[in-house]
């Protein structure tokens, strides 16, 4: 399992952008954002009036794709100027100094994504093979995710 965790952490640390899928009351959104990773947690900034942030406000469960990783997680806004906020923004800006201007604006917020389940796709191990890290067993059991069959049958 530590081999899988190491692979996941390397992918998270080695990339800069991710795709975040959200859903709110009536609308879905898929947005690309620049992120900073700390362990398995991801942090990104966004204007609070974007559709993805409105959706997160209504439904914090999100899906994230980075390279060959698929993550289900829960997003939360970090309150402006709390100790955690200032610490994360500093680390985020070390990775993305060009975004300093945005964090000086009133409606740009900082979000944390806490993963619930992480899937690492590796087709070298078989068709639709994915290793996984389950962080929240209750969520995973309620989700009942698709599991690839041991053998795929061809159409007639």
C-alpha cells in the first residue's frame, strides 16, 4: 500500500493543474484550477461567485482528476486571514507567485479538498485496473463504485 501512496503523492506534487467537477442545485461544472498539494489534501483559489464555488457552497462533494488519478473529496472554504489561511496561501504562492494579485482581491477565496477515495489507474496491470486508497470507508461503501470484471467479454 505504501507503494501506491508514494505514487499518488508523487503525482500530486508533480502537477500544477487539476479538473474539478461540482454539482449544485441545478447545474454541474467542470473547471480547471491551479492547485497546491499538502499530502493528499489539495488547495486552490477561486472567486466565490463562480459556478464551481456556488456549487461547493450547496454541495461540498466533488470529483477531481489529475493525470491518472481520480479523487472523490469534500471541499471547504478556508476563512480569510485565519492562521491556516495565511499559512496555506504562503505555500500556494511559493508554487504560483503569479497569482499573488488574486489573493489581494476581496472575493477570491481559498479552498481545501479533503479526499475521501483516491483511485490510481494503471492499465499496465490489466484492463480498467485501478489501485485505490480509501480514506472514508463510509463514503466508499455508500458510493458502491464500479468495479471492473476479472474478464471482459467481446460483443457477438
